C-alpha cells in the first residue's frame, strides 16, 4: 500500500489498499496510539511515516506511545522482510531510551527516608538498552548491505556516549558528523558541551554562538551554554543577560530559571549592596529556583539548590527529601557530593548522628578535599568522641600534598589542638599547642590580608573572614594559648574579643577584667584601674546571680591595683566593701594583713590573721600566708605552725613541705655549736627529705628543686654536716663538681621560676667555681631585672665578685667597680657597719694593689687617688676598731690589725709617689725627644719633596716647549706639502688633456688589429704611470685630509694590485681562469688575453 504526507506538514495521509486514504491530523493525536498502529500496519507504510508519527507523539510528551509505535515498526518491517530499512527506527528507540534516562535516577537509595523510588529503573539500564538498539541498527544495516553509519547513527551514538560520560568517543562521533555537515546543530551542541566539560570555555562559547546563529529557536537553547561559558570566563553580567534572553524566548524552560535563581542568591551575598537589596535579590533567587524545580522535579541541580533554601528555613524533612532526590538523580560527582552533604546536614541538625556520619563519609570518600565535607566529618567524629580522628581529617584537608585554603577548617583544627586530650603526654601537649598557635597565626594573617584587600577595593572582605574576625570565642582561645608565653599577644586577642563583645551591644565584663589583669601584671596600673572600674560598672547591669559573681572578682582585682598604686585608703575601702558582702572572703583578709605589714603594723596584721584562722583553720592558702608572716617575724613559731599544718591538716601540702625544708636547712646551716653536729646533720637530712617529698607531689615545684640544688651546691650532707675532706685538692674537686650539678638544676628552674633568687643562686655557683665573669652576669641580671638595683645582699654579692676578680687579675678597674657596688649598698643601708668595713677593706686593697704595680702599669693620678682612698680606709678602720657596741658584724681586733697594716703601708706612699713622678718625668722627656725627632724628620722629608717637585716642574716646562716647536714644524711641513700637491694637481690635469687629444687622433685613423694593439699598449703605460702617481698621492694624504676626501682612489689602487698578482701567475706559467670584473678600466692581463 502507498502512503503520502500532506503538503501542509501538520497531517499525514495513509493509503489503504489503493482505494481508501486516511488522513491523520498531527495536531490532534489520540494519546492512545492503538488506532494509529492498526492503520500503519495495514497500510505497510514506509519507515519515514513510522518515525514521523513516533516523533510527533514524543514531541507532545507521549513517550510511551512513541516507544510502542517504534516497536510496532520493527515488528512490521521484520514481518515484511524489510529489516534493512529498520536502522532509523532503532536510532529512534535509542533516543527514546536516552530520553527515559534523563528522567530516571542514577541510583536508587534502598534506605531513603523521604524520597523513595522503589522499583524505578536506573539511568544505566536505559543507557544499556540504548546501546543495544544502536548495535541492532548497525547489524540490520550491515545485513541489508547498506553499510554502517550515517548521520543519524553517528549523532545517536554520540548522544549516548555523551550521556555516559565517554567524552573522547562522543567527540569523535560529533566531529565525524561535522566533517560532512559543518552546520549540523546536534553535533555542534554536543561538541560544545564536551569542550565546556573540558573547561575550554572560549572554544565552547564560539560553538554555542554558531548554533544560535544557525537556529535561534533551537531546543535546548544555546543561550544557556553561552551564559555558562561567559560565567566561567568571569563575564557575569553578560551571562545573566544571556539567561534572561533565554527565559524570554522559552518561558517554560527550567534551566534558565535555575541559573538566574542561583545568580540572584549569589548576588545577595556580596557586600556592595544594602540590606534591602540583598534581601530582594535572595527573594527573587528563591522564586526562580522554586519555578525551576516545579518545571523539572527530576533535576538534581534544581533539587540541590532548593534543598539549601529549606535547610536555611530549618524545614529538615523537606530538605532531606530534596537531598535524597539530588543523590538519586545526580549525574556528576560534584552534585552527588553536594547531595550527600546536605542530607548529612539535615540529619545532623535533627540529631541523627549515625545516619549523618554515613552521608558525610560517602561525601568525603567521593571528594576527599571537599572543605564542607571534611568539616562535617570532623564534627561527627568530635560528637563520637574521636578527637584524634577529627584532627587527622582536618589536618589531611589543609596540609600538603593537596592543601585546601579554608580558614574555618584551620580554626577548628587549631581549637582541637589547643585542648589537651586523654592519653597525650605533656611534651605532646606542648607540641600541639605550638601547632595550634601556628594555625591561629595563619588564620589571623589571612583575615588581615582580606581586610587590607577590602580596604583597597570596593568589595568587602570575604564572609568567612568577616565572620571569624567577629568570633569572640576564637579570640579568647587565642588569648588562652598565649597567656603563658606572650603577654602582648594575649592582650591583643582579648582586645579583639572585647571589640566583638562591644559591637554586639553589651561588653562582657570578664573580658575587661582579663584585660585589666594583663595591664596590672605589666605594671600599667592606671590603665588597669580604668578597665577594672569599667568592668565593675558593666557587671552591675547583668542579672543578680551573674553580676554578683563577676563583681566579687573584679572588686578584688580593683582593690589589688589600689594597693599596688599605694592608695591604701581606696584599697582598704574596696576590701572592706568586699568583706561586707562576703565576710569569709579569705583572700581579701590576707591582702588586708599584707597591707598592715607593709605599713609597719605587724601586730594588727597578726590579729587579723588569727581571727581569720579561727573560722577557716583548714584553708591552706591562709595557712601558707600565715607561715610566710611568721617566717618574717617569728621563725620558731613558724616552725611549729608548719609542722602542725603537716600533721593535723594536710601532710601533702607542697607549700608547707617547702617551708619546713627551708626552716630546717636554715637552722642547721646557722648552727655552729660543735656539740650539735649530729643534730645538724639530721636536720639537713630532714630538709632534703622535705624537698624530695614536695617534688614528688609536684614535679614542677621550682622552690623545692631550688632547695635541693642549694643543698647540692653547699654539700649539705657532706662537708656542711661536719664531714671533713681527705685533702684540699679533694675539697676543690668536690666543690667544682657540686656547683656544676647545682648549675644544671638552676638552669632548668630558671625556665619555670621567674625569680631573682634563681639567678642569685647561679651566681653563687659560678663564684664557687671561680668563674667570676659569669657570676657577675648572674648577679647583675637579678639586680636589674628583679630588684631594680636596690637589693643590698645582691649588691654585696656583686661587690664580692668584682673584688675576687680584681684580686685574681690584679686590675684596678675591677677593684674600683667593687668599691662602687659597696658604696651603692651603703647608700641604701647607711648604718650597716659590715658594709663600711668592706668599703675600707676594698680601699686599702686598692692601694696595696696600686703599690704592687710597676710604674709603667699605673699613673700618678691613679696612685694619688689610691692613697687618698687608703687614708679614708684608715679613718674607717680606726672608727670601727674604737666602736664599743656589744653586737658588731665584724671582728674589732681584725679592724685594728687592718688599721696598723694600713699605717705601715702608707709610710711607703711618698716613696711610690716620688718614683712614679720620676718615671713619668723620664717618660715625658723621652716622649718629647721622640716628638722632636719626628718633627725634624718630617721637615727634612718635606724639603726633599719640595726639591723633587721643583725638578718635575722644570722638566714639564721643557717638555711643553719641545712640543710647541714640534707642532710649529709640523704645521710648516703641512703647508709645503699642500703647495706641492696643488702644483702636481695642475700637471696631472695637463697630462690628462694631452692624452685625450691623442686618443681622438688614433680613433680617427685606421681601426686594424695592429693599431688596436698599439693603442692598448699606450693605455697600459698610462695606467702604470697613474699607479705610480697614486702612490705619491697616498704619501700626500699623510699630511692632507682634504686630499683624502676629494680623491677616493684607494680602492682602485687595490684592484691594480690584484692585476699585478695575475701577471705574476701568468709569467710563472700556471693556469689561470678568465676573470670578469666590474670596473672602470680593463686590466692589462685582460687586454693580453683579448689579443
């Protein structure tokens, strides 16, 4: 039966049996294709009719009907034995399967909670059937002898390969089509999509634009691809315009709506808009995305974007459904990861930790470097108490070989590292804190860089940096990390936290209190007071419970700063106010007692402490302070009180153990009774045991460690206990060994205990080792850094060290330094007679040292000053020897002996003065003689130099005159040569005129061969003469530049030289090739050959 298509194109005619024609209106197709199928089978229509009808059903959305028609066509063609015509049908079936795959899930979640797709076929199944149909079509074509391929087959195969991500194969298929039909729309679109996927945006853009030119109404709209390429090339305004145009042309298409919605939401995040503009942009974007999802609910991209909106609204059930939809329909890894992340976030928010962990795990396994995935996974691990695993997850994210720049991840990792974990050693904790500091430093630098970039451009800093910069907890954590290492950085972090707190509308009083404490420790009392007062004012605005707790601590700190500012009235008022609120605030009572002690009222302080002990006798801080008080005023009472504390209250109190050790050690060392040797030794042993026990309870107790180091340095259990050494050499070796061991301990203590006593003890050890320079360095550090140069014992230690150094090295400079320190100590304690004795001793020793030096090693001025000092020492010794006080810190007899020794020493003072004067007079005379001799030598040398200069001047004048004469002669010779040159020039012109006339005559005569030969000979002779003349001209040119400019004949002379070389070769009988030269005259050799 025949069939035909109506010319209008919107209907199709099917002829039945050659008599009846049935017309099918393509605009009014019945969704049920049974009647159409019966007509097509009965009419045995051509393949084009089957495909036309199937395609029309497909276009109208009746995809199942189109598939039925295609299968019926295959059956009909097979029954009629015309399977060779079936490849187009198979291609159509393959395309239908690809269309089914576009709306099918990629995977089906068996455990989906909200978006259940039980029984749905996956994309992979449809793609597999599409490949089978294509293969069947190729077999049918091969069996029919029509060959494999064709545009339709290539395009369908390319579409199937593109859908299955076989990019290289798809590219070859599309390029095969374009090689034959460069304007094929489908092939151009396919190639453009592949280039876009490969990030070749300019090339993809060019192809999308070509498609738009060829078919402006093409579906899918090429404007979508144009906008994507422009967006990737950072032409966002043009991209938006392309999508808007696409929406105008195709209002029902979902892709443009989705892209415009995402663009609007992104625009709402920029900082160059007002709050109202951002809200409006976000609302527009939300509406676009909702429309896009409603238009295509099987789109993973639209579901993913809409899921984020529901997450923000905390509509977790709807968000989870959309996330599951994204996971099941995602056909790219990035979309799959986003879907898993949003599902995990929704489950995390509702508290389903186990399920959230599963989705986070899938997301991080797919993309290990995804920042949000790693952060979410770390959060799950923290909730599961797997802190080490969380640290590993975040560390892997931001560390090489594939580091990701994420300030949020860095902050979380730093926070995890900053907190100690069970099972981690103290060394590892310190290392972790160091890494945490480095991470926080990196974060703060990144924030500062973003802020600087924002200040230089219109756009503000990134939202992440801005949010972190306003994170008060992060700044507080940074401050905690640095509080024991760097006060400046701690202060900066607390200031940043206070800034954030104030920006929120209510400053946290605790931050101001901490800042005040830092300033207090740094000695900035005024600033600390201001901060404490500000914090106290803000604490009163809080609730009663919180405000009272904060006010108590802040008021105590304020009282302390009043106390340190020596404003005792204000301090007392603050403490009284504090005790009125909290009568049992022990620390306030302790500080009041300390104030009374500093004001010289120890009895009142004692009564206050005893009153406090009545109500709080078990308070160890109070007992510790009372012990310290008794150590200053009643050592025996302190001993009893300490042992009572250890016996009745806390036998493991570290402070009491250290105090007991100090008391026992000091009493034993001060005891000099020969009958108490055993008791002394036993007390030393008990002191050492007390220190050992304290260290056992607190391995970081620097006081106990220092006590043991002192015991080692002084050999408390050996010589100090009465045990005598075998010999003096053994004593020296033992002293050096003990001091070395003690120094090692003190060096470690110095790292933890920031106190001047450590440096003083180190100085003692160095002094025992006779390393006086290092001892002086330690003492000076203690004096300057800790005691402000006002500690008398340290001053006397410096005096003793400089004295020993001067005695050892026999240097008066060191002795004078020792005297200076002793005089400074006396200035601080004017009534200390021991210091006066030491000053007199140093002055006398300085004179003795000066008398012992030879005249060459001292000066008269120094000697006179030493004698003056020695006389002063005599008066001091006389006064000290005559003192009849019952308790003196020196031996009167020794003072009298030093006075008598000084008298005998000063009797030789005149002798030393006379010898020194004579020596310096002789030295001055020798110096004057040497000076005179140097002056004479200098004058003699100057005279010789003047004579030499005169001689050189005369020679120079003579040379100038000779040069002048030579110049004049040269000028004269030049004039003569010029005149000869002019005459020669005239003669040459005459000869030239004569030759010209002869030449005219010869040409007028016979032109035979002989005549020609004669003429040539004359020419040769003439040229030879000119060659000789040229030599003369060259000589003339030595003196005349004008000749050289007017007669450029040097090159011609060179050519004649070549001619003569040729003549020499010919005379020698050697073969010679003919030469052709471009020149004015033919050479002699050429003339001979011609003849």
